[in-house]
C-alpha cells in the first residue's frame, strides 16, 4: 500500500500543475530585423508587426492594401505573417471598405 501511495505521490509531484505558455526563442538575426522594421518608416512589414501585436487600430488603409499586395512574396515566413495580420483585421475591413465606397 505504501508503495502505491509513493508512486502516486511521485507522479503527482512530477507533473506540472499550472499551464504555462511555451517559451519563444528568437534569434539575434530575427531580433535585429524586427528592430530595423520598427525603427523604419511605415510599410507593410511594420504594419504587420503592429497588427500582430494588437496595435493595428491606427494603421492607415494604404498599408493594409500594401500587406495584401505583399501576400505574393516568396518568403513563406512573411507570407504567413501577412495572412495572419489580414485575418486579424478582416472584420474591420468590411466596414472600412463600405465606408470608402460610399464616401
């Protein structure tokens, strides 16, 4: 009986009790690229970073169109980021496009 209690106790202690998000590792190359994008003028890449960080409220519609045009890139990493950014803004884009065509 003590053996089973010890096994159960060991199993419970070895399990992680709380859910934690996995740690994201970013290379120095990616970090330098990010800093360069964010320090530069507004463009599709900077707008994409801001949208994915939840700061896309102030992005001009011109840059949203630039993100859409950038979906044709050969860089699969950026193609996915552009798609995710547009997908984040999709509900808002419907109302913006209606406003642009009516105005």
